[in-house]
C-alpha cells in the first residue's frame, strides 16, 4: 500500500516568507508526527497528533511554527516569517496507533535564503 | 548527558563481516526501542523494533536489549556494501510514550 507522502519535496524561500508543508499519512494510521532534521544531526520531535485528542505541541521551537490535522488525514505544518535557522529537512511519520512503529515520509527539504 | 547516545563513527567493516552498532539511553522507564536506517539524502527506514529484554532476529539483523544496563544494539550479519548508511537508534520517553527520542546516528561503511 501507499506510504506516507509529503509535499513539496523541496522548498526554497526567502527569509521572512511563510511556508506550508503537507503530509499525507498511511491510510488508517491514527497517529501523526512531525520531526525536523538539521544537516548532520538527529531527528528533533516537533508535534504529535492522535485522533481527535489535543495535539502535543511541546516540540515546536517557537510561535512561528504551527500545525493542523484534519481528523485522521492530512496534516500541514506552517512556518511563519521564516528564518535561515529554519533550514532543515522536515519529516512526517505516522503509526497505526500511538507508541507503535512509526513510518516516515520522504521529507521536505526547506532552504531559507 | 544526551538522552540517547550513539558513537557517530564511521564504523568500517569488510564485506561479509558482522557490524555491531550500539546505543545507550538515559530514561530507565523507556519501553520501546527502534532501529532506523537512513541513506544519505533519504528519510529514515524502520529496520527493527524491540520491546523485551533479549535478542530479536529478522533476517541478517539482530536487535539486542538490556534494560538493566540501558543498552540496545543492532548486529548486522554478512554485511553488504548496500548496508552502508547511518543507523539511528530511537527510544520512547517515559512521560510521553509516543514521543521518540533519536540518537544522532552511527555511520556504517561496508568495504567491498
């Protein structure tokens, strides 16, 4: 079956612009996660959605970052007024339920000039 | 102290050898442990999950968990050049069990 999909695969933007990243989880997966991976570093947790429960936003680095999820489907991560430090690969993952194995999408490489 | 620690490597092994990758974690309450493989420029791919002390085998891969020592390892038998990648250890947090804490990864090079 189809895996996690993300769009766009690459995004180049100018400092100060807003960007929106999209994630389509595996069908039937109730849990969805966003991570950030800076060059040469490990993955940094950003936000977690589980069904209709309140999301865990504890990993969002600043109030410029926000995310939404519609039910158990698509999620969007929005970064407002982008900064050069936001340049990274943004990875989305989903799992059948919380605490189970997470499967990653291909990521969106964001470059802020 | 980092929550999940891995030697950054590179770990270089000849083709056909056993590659041993190690990971230690600080949260004694962690219950779920995962190994991911990440090729350069690609996203992480799940290789193994392990939840109980002992060994778990899947093909050429064996995950080993010792909760008392807070140690998890991945053995790759008959290493192939295609196994050359960065291997990420991930551990769930006790207070937020759905949240994975990742190590920085160990880069493995398998020499032909």
